[in-house]
């Protein structure tokens, strides 16, 4: 084993030398004194001071600083820093923040900024521009860069083509390891980071790949075709980025080649791009389960936020009215036995919570494609049996409490029966509703909540009040 001393300070891959602990507190927040100094430099329009403070930061750190600034300070920071501003930081901020900044700075400066970016980062920024501004920026770029970016922008949104880097290293199969290594050493136009060499035929179609690890361990006279691995995993440029992310997770990939309809190699996706997609998908699922738009951000205005949430709340209002209609059917029973009004929310609440638990697991399993035709029946059966077991357990607990609370043993039996019925219904609804919505093409993360809640409320109220009415002859 070779041991090396730790570096004295963190060095970013792009050469930045500001360690994160120089600008962040122990809790990870931007230090107030750093933020105050940056604000002072912006107010004074001091380019040198601002560049000294923010010119050599990691893009994620600079992104957090930008978001911490006031809206009017953000474009001024970009303008004052000029060529010293790292446009990659704009890929680390919320979409609305980036859009506001891009609206305030001239297209000429945007064009200069994206020239130094990886193609995927440049596309990420350009796709937020208005069509005329986007075209003006593209027209300002050198021909090869303009063509590559335009091709990526022509692919569908959220596709592999939009996400890929168009800078990659490819070589013919007859090249030797020595030729390849010499090329890598002599070429001045290599990607900032790469992990594999792609082997292509004369038509540009991929035939295999060689990892850098294997390349460096092989003798120079060996040909690439002798040491390459088959290109078992490739992505079409039109593939949905979520499908590509699944490939990375399933096969533990570091990178994956991207091909066009003619099977030609047009780009590469690396794991750092996919981590962002996985994070975005998980975030979207969590928001959808809570009835929040996937693109809602902390920087959104009060009106925008309220407007976006209104539709979900309105749907929930309708389902609540439906549950109230069921209660109204048994108003005579409620008038004769007040205890029913006290206890019935407990039945509905337990069912709602159990249904939400099952629904969350089901939606997550659908998103990760863990549910297949082979295991659907087993999954549904498992959740129904879980509902039954928990129903029996809580029936015993709540039945005893109800009997003791109101001094009525029969009321305890009624309570227990209702809880068992509702928890079984919750387990069934929590699985079947997301599966059904998925089948009909509706996002189960968005739509499952109101339906599951409605089922558990209606079944809970109907079971409890219905059994009580029959048991005690209250009808």
C-alpha cells in the first residue's frame, strides 16, 4: 500500500483552491462576514475585491452565495466580475434565480461565459433563454461549439441528448495502447474529466470502450480492439433521462455512451450528471406526494405559491365533502349516541395513516421500477395482510380504550371491527390506486393521495357508523 500525506487545502478539479471551510460555518451555511464582504464589494463595484472573494470558489459554493444575495445584487455580481465569473455556478442555483439573472445580463457576456463550460452545463443555461436571446448567443459562438450545442438543444427536454456532454475521446480499434496514450498526452483539446476511451468504427458507430485503468495497465503494442469491452450499455439521445438513470443504478456505471438514430456516438453521460437527475426525481416524488408542484422553489412569490397549491387543496376539499356526505347518512345514529362522534375520527385517521404508508411504498416502488408483473400479486397480498395484522392489533388496543372510556363493552367490539375493516381497505387502496393510475397514464405520485384518503375516510366512517347502527339498532 502506498501512503501519501493529506493535502494542506482542498483543491477542486478545475484548479480552484478555496477550501469550503473558508467560507462556510460548521453548520454548512455561508459565513456572514464573507457574505457581508461580497455585498460591500458589489456596492462599491470593486472588481478586484469581488474577484478575490468569489473568483476561485467551487461552483456550488458560489451558487449558494448567489442565492443568499438580494435579487438586485445577483446580476450586479455577474456584471462586475465579468470574465472572472464562473458561469457554471448558475447551474447550481434555483431555476427562477438563474432566469432572473440571465434576463439582466447582456447576451454577449452570456456567450463568453458558456464558451468555457462543459457542453451539458452550457445547454442547461441556454435552454432557459428566450428563443431570440438563445439564437443570438449561439450565433456569437465559434462554429463547432455552436453546432454541438444546437444539436443538443434540438433533443427533447429531459432527454439524454440534453444532458450529455458532447466532448469525449474516441479512437479506431486498430490504434495501439501506445498511440492512444501519446495522443492523450499531446492533445490540448481534451475533456476536463473523462473515464473511458470509446472505440468507434469508420462510420462513427461505437463498438466498445476501454477504461483508463485498463489502458494504463496494458503494454503499449496491444491494440485497443484486443482490450476493449463490448458496449453493452448505451443510451439513445432521445431516451428519457430517468430511464438512463435507472441504467446507472442497475449496473453501477461510471459513464455511458450516447448514440443517435444512426447508431453514431454523439456524446457521453457521466455519473455526476446522473446524481443530479436521481436527486431531482426523488425531490419531485416527495413534492408530488404532498401536492406541491415539482418546480416550486423557495424564491417563488406568495401569489405564485398559493396559486400552485390551490388546485390540490380544492381536490382535497371535494373528497372531504364526499366523506361528510357519508357521515350525514348516519346523522340519526350520531344524535342517539354521542360516543360515535367522538370515536369515528380515530377510525378514519388510522386508516388514512396506514393508507399513506402503503401508498408511499407503492409510489416509490413504481418510480424505481421495483414492481413487475411477477411480483405485483405478492406485493398486494403482503400489504393487505399487513393491514389485517395491524388492524387486529389496533382493534384490541382501541377496543379496550373505547370500552373503558364509555363504559360500554359492545362499543369496544364495534370500534375493533371498524378498525380492522379500514386498515385492510387502506392496505388494498394504498397499492391498487397507484398501480391503476400508473396503468392509465396518470402520475401516481401526484394523484394517489386524494383517492387513498377518500377511500379510507369513506370506508372508515361507513364501517364504524354502519356496524354501530346495526349493532345497537340506532337506525
